[in-house]
C-alpha cells in the first residue's frame, strides 16, 4: 500500500529538521560500533574486574572464545505489580544465552516508581524526573562497555521511556525490550471509576473504596487500563523493539517464559557481524537500536499512539526519546498526524474494554496490520526481527517448546477493535490546542462530543489540594473551568493530577459544563472530562496561566483547536505576572527527596521539548 501523503510529509519535515543532529548521532554510533570487543579492547585489569563474578565456564567463553555477551538492565522491584515478574528473568536469560554459546550479565538495575502509589502525594513530584534518572542509570549500567547486545527489562510509565533514552545513548548496541504483560482482569475499570466517584461524593467510605481498588489491582502484571504503561507496550511493538506480540501476554501464561527466551535469541541474531561467531540466521542483519529508531520509526510510534487513543504522557516522553536519537519532533507533528490517523481502538478510558480484551480482540498486531494496509505506517523500517514490521502483525503461538506466529485475522470484537475502513473516529485521539493561554494538548478520544467545546468562568487554584477543598465545600457546583497552575516541570516537577478526575467527573455527571486547564499532567488514564494539559509556557516560566484570575471566561474548543481567555486585551496586558508564592515554592522544594531534584527543576525544558533535564 502506498504511504499516505500526510505521513510522508510529516516524516520528510522531521528528517529535514533533524538532519544535523541525526547525522551527528549516527556518526557517534558508527564510531562506537567499529571498535573491537570489550574483552580485547580493555586493559587486563578492566577485563578481570568485568568478568570476575561470572561462573568459570562463562568467563572462559567470553574471554577466550570471544562469546557474545548480553547486558541486562532491569527495572525489577516488587512494589510495581508489573515489574514483580521480572525477578526471575535474568536467570532465564542467562540459561538461554549459555545454551546458545553466549553469556549474559546483569549490567545494572534502575529505579522504578509506581505512579499508582504516589498519585496525589509529594512523591509524585519526583515521577517525571525519574524518567531521566532511569536514563542515567541505564547509561551507568551500560558504561562498563563489555556488551555486544542489551535486553531492557521494564514496563511502566517513566521506566520504558527512561530505558529507551538511556539505550539510545548506546545506539551501537542491538537492544530488545522484554515486558512482563498485564495482570488478569479483575474489577472492571468502569466499575472502579464509579466507586471512586461515589467516594468523592462521600457516598461510600474508605473500606468500600479500598475493596474496589484491591479488586481492580489484584495481582502481578501491568494495570489493565490503557494508560501510559500499556501505551508504552503498544509503541514498542510499533517500533519493532519487542519480540512480536509480546506486549499483552499475561505473566502466568504458558508461553511467557518462551517469549523471554526468544528475546535472547533475537538479540543475538542482530549483533555486529564483526562479532558473530556462528553463521547469522537467514534474513537477520545488524540492527543496533540507534538505527532501528530513526525518523520513520518515531512516526510509526506516533501513529500507533493516535490510532489507539493512548496516553497523553507520550507527547512529552516520545519527544525526549526522539531527541536521544538525534531526532526533533513537536506537537505540530502529532496534530497533523492526528488529522489523518483513524481511531481503531476503544480501550478504557476511551472505552469499556481492558487491555486483556484488547489483546483478545486482536491486540497490537491487528492495529499495526490495519495501519500498514492503509498506508498509515512505514513498512520499510529496520526492526529487531528479520521480517521487518510485518512480523508485528502476527500473534505468537506456542507448540511444545517452539514458537510460531500466525495472522490474527479480523477483529474478534468490533466494540473494541475496528478496521481502518470502519474506524470509531476518522481522526486520532489527541489534539493540539493553541491560543491566548499558550500551547496545550487534549485527549479527546474519551470525551463526549457535546463536551468538546466548553466556555465558562474559571476558578483558579495553585494546587490540586485547593481544588479538592473547594469541591468538598460545594463551591464548584456550576459551569466552571478549573485552572490548576504552578504544576509544570520547573515549578514542582510536573506531577500527574489524576486525583482531580473523580471530583470533576462528579460535577460533569451533575450536568455542569466542566473542564480542566493546567500546566501539569493528567494520568495516562485521563478520561471523559475535557482537560487541556501540559499548557506551555508554564506559569513558573512566565506563561499566561499566571495572569488568569478567578471569574475570567475561558473557552476550550477541541474542535477548532483553541484555548483562549476572553479578557479585554488592555486589561490582560495590564496584569502583572505574579511570582509563584514563596510558601508554595518552599513546600514543593523539600521532603520526600525533592531537594535532590532542585537542579532538574531549574534546568527542565518545556513539555513540548520533552521536559528533558539532560539536553
């Protein structure tokens, strides 16, 4: 199928915009790839230290026999349900590597926080910057520089983008991402949301709310809604960085271990030809991650995000990921792609199905096949598999100890997945908003059409806690646009404001026209309340939100892509830009380790630039 002209146009302008930085990146990659093996290149003391902890046979293989050596970077901890299964992966990987005549070492571990635990707490103010900490920890892990390939073990919100950014700074290494899969379905996401709204109204108590939450989040694996963690997995499939079809196989499934072993086989098959000690598998080629992740690959990820109504967080994270590979993208690129990419999936919060139902209906393979067949994705891309991106349209099946892949066929549930010729919507699930209040994004895939335009007097809050107090006092029982400012990267680390969803949903349920406007983030599970988020420039950087006053009429128009405050120009121009209150600055600067992130807050780029602290 011929590539859609809009996809081609956006790709070409990204290539032109990135020409200098991408060329410099590739030059560094080629220089690193041209070096000899670490065991021969490093000094004897360096080599002895690197392999001192290996079993004798592995040490002999890697030093004397020049065996390939895989570096494992793991985000394991058992606070994150999605990462708890990763505990046993290194032993699986090492055993498979040995069977194939190679070796594997745990190069390092990276921190991984659960946003579900920290939502609404001071710890959430470390969340966004934890991505860059993970990237740095990945770099520290790989800096031992004795590896021929790498496996990245991680799943959740900031962890995958952080691992990906770190890995791209070692772009000469073939790298495969290894997930653990979603937990089995528990209490439905819609039923959980109802109990949350009842709790916000005081209709149920803590015991009932905890019981509902525990029934929803009940076992090992990723949370089952289509938030940032599961969007990560969809995007990795679309980028060709997984073993195909790996994303949404449950942790306890029979073939989960074999898919992990397949990741080892995949990584070894795409190593540098100068390091191959056995004939390469038919069709396999050297596929370092820095070459896999090119401009076409990034566009494919953006398209997959839009087609599935994925997490708004990726309008920040994937900008940063692209930058790590010398590629420059912005929200205009997302917006222009959204005009031609149809919405093919209805998964909570933009539907009632969870990710297990999404997988059962056809999963990522169905989506990628439909997009390729419609000319909406690049098929001429390098992936970690020899069959290219078409391999990612098929589903894995285990027969004995062997894996094979088969076509998934038509959607098995058209209430969850639809063909590109009969989409849920002709356009993608994300929109760019621009106007007097700056640039912002909104996830419209879950918002009812009669709520795409909201015009109402605003109420201004300097914290999410202040909004909760006003809600409990009944002060918001009217048409209202709630402005929550001082929530950007430079102010307090740009926490997710997911705790605002239940009270705002209650107000909307009462029939009021309600919207949120903020320079902070919402969860990847942001839902049916219209929310203009990531407003840039942020208030702390002198952005327009700092000028807004209680009672100003704000118009959010998702159809026209506008975000405006309807205030007389002379009045608006005469307003001072107040500094963030010192008490608030102090409160956001200390406690829960926030002191350690002061430099990151000061140096953070704008959200549209990836909120990067390292660039």
